[in-house]
C-alpha cells in the first residue's frame, strides 16, 4: 500500500503556528526549535519555482526586512571581533528565515486570522500562568511578584517584550469587535490584558496602545474619531499616574532590583548620544563591535546600571547607527519607503496600527537585540506586507 502523499502546506502552516505559539513562552529554546522546524519543512516541501516566483514578485517587501540580516554579514568584514559578529549573525537569522517562508507563499484570510488567534491564546495563557505562579509565591510569603520586572521574570521575558505582545493582541481583539465579530470573550480578554499590562507597568506599552488605537477608530468613524483623542490621552495619563506605574519612579523594588525611571532613561540616552559621536560616521563599528565606547560613556555619565549590566542603546535607530553608521540611516529610509507605500496603498487599520506600535517600541527599546523582538518584528511585518488586502475585501 502506497503511503499517502505528505501535505507539505499543512505541515508548513503547523510549523508557523508553533513559532507563533512558543514566542511568548518562557524558554527561548522552544521558539528556536520551532524556527528550525519551520525552515526544515520549507526546504523539504519543494515547489521552489513557485516560491521564488512569489519572492520575486514581493522582492522589495522581502528585502525591507531581510536586509538587516545582510547588513550584519557586511558589517562582519570590518569588525574588530569576528566572534561577536558571528553571534550577531546567528541571532539575526530569523530576519532572513521568517520573511523567506512567508513571502514565498500566498497569504489567505483564514491563515492570517488563525495565526493571530493562536498568538493571542498563547499570550493570554502565559499571562495566566505568570499570575498563578505570582499568587503562589505571595501565598508562600516569597515577596511581591505582581509588579513590573518581577512578574515578567516569571515568564523569563523582559517586561517590554511581553507588553508589546499584549498590545498586539489587544489591538487585534478591538479590531475584531469593531469590524468582524463582537464576542463577549474578546471583551473579557481585553479587560484581562489591560489588568496584566497595569501589573507589568510598561510606559511605552500603554502609550503605544493608545496611539495604535487611533487608526482603528479612524477607519471606523472617520474624522469623528478625533473626539477619541482626549479620551485616549486621559486614559494613558490615568495609567501612568496609577500606583504601580508611579512605583517605578522609586527606582528599586523590594527585591533590590533597579527599575529604570524617567531620569535614568534620559541619562542613558545622553550617554548613548555621546558615544555615537565616537562611532564611524559612514559605516559604524561593524556587526562585531564590543561597544566599549558606549560603556565608557555610561561610566562618564555615572550611569552605573548601564555599566554593570552592559545595557544596549534602548533605541533601535541609535543601536543600528552604532553598528552601521550612515548606511543604517539609508537602509531605514528604504524600509520606511516600502512599508509606508504598502500601508497607504491598502490602508487597513490593523496593518497601520501594528506598524505604529512597532515604531513606538523601537524609539525607547532596541527590540532587535533579543530573539523575542527579532521574531515578532520579522513575523508581524512579513504578515502585514505579504497580506493582499485588495484580494480580501472581507477583512476591513
């Protein structure tokens, strides 16, 4: 009896879902293994003529994401440390792998909705797990884990990245309610995630959520949506001046963990900008830079935590300038040209909201310095740039 023909499309979709589901989970290794499976399935599935035809058709969208991977390869040629450079190349492999898989296929409405659904479920389940664990530790008098980095530590994910995940899911649920299906489960999930974000106390998370809401409201109500601006602003300030958020300005929690305040963040950026002045203006310091001049600047500005923990620039644009100099600025112009052209040609609200949220987070965090940020960046942008809205008018 002949074995049934393997359904490679099904396996590829399953592997993509594994990447999405494991992204919010505590161990990076799970997501790394899911990425390896995704690439392996893509390689064995065949049909390369169709894949490369799709890639050729969407070459600019594909290049606008994968180009940063190639920049790290180029940056290796003039780096001081090949070891650091190779590590950065390996770390940034998802910027090539994920767009390669997604842009080589057609994206259907059902597939996109399924990816967002399972990502949302995974984010909520991991948040519930963290709250259960925090409750247990509180019951056992181990301390307060219902706060900022302490809560995020239970997920082994930095506060900022989990806040980004929550914002993406919240915007998806709000979009679903306003344009597709108004379900009670969406409302319950929104309340839960807002509560979880309050516990995480991510300032940029709340700000990005507020800004990301506006395109959705505009798509629904037009110019009337301007009336929502003062309401959204009041809600943002309400969160920022709430007890958990104000507690961050103390700079230290009960476990002695230092939390970044507004003052330390400003000091941080001042030191980074000073260090940028010592970077090669045209090509940067390469993908293998040890960033010693950045840490020296931290020391000169008395930014003790930055020296101790070797903080990155906490701004994606400054981070890549350190690596690649003016070349990075030129590449960013190319990327923004591709992204904005695609977004304004289609102008669908959720697509625009995701783009805004990613840019907001990149202003205060170097999100492409960790696997969580690299994968969510490559995944979301690949999906929204590959998604043909004009052929799927139902998704409005």
